[in-house]
């Protein structure tokens, strides 16, 4: 696809929902089909046009999950990324996990859909972890993670069946998959540059572009009822500091001005930084308010 200024303006502004997904009823086979469609018709063609292929997706179709909120919340605690400020807690947490299931944290997710070892097997681990001294989460964490829509963790992608916006449809998967495609070093640099949500505007911009590729692909007709969009009616009315009239993370995209007056050449430069870890473009890292 030839990228034009008109297309880039569309990506910047977002678009309303076309079709949706009932996440509560989505099954494993549907998730696999959605994943393959997005990868083959959205993400890989986009990366190819940006000149940065080959990048092999970290997530396989078998590692895309849709879980109910209680399971989702407990897994967030068990797999949450570590930080140096709470190293003692995380060392103890990881020891509990290793002794409990003989698995590394990133390998726990498949256990939740295995007929022989379901979520009941790891609930005791969650309860033991929450009792640890120095727990940085506190009692609020369980309810907090029930409102998270999705979570990208290493080679896994998890959707919260009970809180994911149906109106976002396949775009939600594009957004979470984009997190798994990004270069870890670049992500760390972006997250050091802001108190919160450091790379979400960049991630969302490329997620929108991959969604756009999906919408314009030869196979789009088959998936037209689940394509979703970047912007829900609720977002348009909200005064959220991240989402708004221009959709998911639209406020961040506008305020941080990384993608104002975008050109194809500059976009390719940003892509090389975000996906391959090359040098950040000029005036890209120091513009977060």
C-alpha cells in the first residue's frame, strides 16, 4: 500500500467503530483466526512498507487468550513485570511460582487453558504472593486489574473478557500485538521519559496503521463485522487524560505532538526506532509534557 498524507491524517485522527466483538463469547478458534488475519493482512504488510521487515512476531496464535476478569486479575499479579524498587518482593514472588508449578512466570498462562491444570492450580500461588511483606500492589490491585482491557506479556496476549470494549473489535488486538512487536530497549527509553504511559501514543499510532491495513486488505470483507475502530461513543464524551474525541490514546497522540505534520520518511524513521531499536528521530524523545 502506498502511504499518503491523507492516510497518515486518518491515522492521526482515528475513526469510529465498524463492527464489534463480543469478547465474553469469543472462543479459542475465533481468536486464532483473528490473530492470523491481523498478522498477515495488517502488521506484516505494514512493516514491509515501512522497510523494517523481517520482524518475527513474538506471539503465536496459540498464545492469544480471552479470560474472565478473576483469572485475568490473578494472572496480572503473577506475571506483572518486575522493577528494581521492589526487587525483594519480586524475588520472593518468583520463588513461590517456581516452587509451585515448576514454570517461569511467562509460561504460566498456557496452564489456564489446559484441561489437566486449570486456574484453580495457581490461585493458591496468587494468595501466597499477596501475603508477602513488601507487596507493592496493596489491596486495591485486584479490583484495578479487573478494568484492564488487555495485557501483552512477553510471548502472550491476554484479553479481559469482562472489561474489553466490544466496539474496539480487532483494533484492540492490533494494539496489544503491537506492544509485543516493539523493541524492548526503545520501549524502556520511552517509558523513562514520562511518569506513565510512556510509549502508548507511539504504540497506538502503529496499531491504527495496522488496523487501517486490515480494513483495506483483500480479506477485509470477511471480517467487516468485527473490525471495530479506534473511537467509541463513550470516548467522545469523556474527559479522560488519555482517550477522547480522537479515540484510544488520542489525547496523548495530540498532546505529545510526535506525529504532527507526519511524512512517510519520518514515519519510517520512527518505525526503525520503535521496532528495531535504532536511534530515535530528532526531537522525538524530549517532547512529552
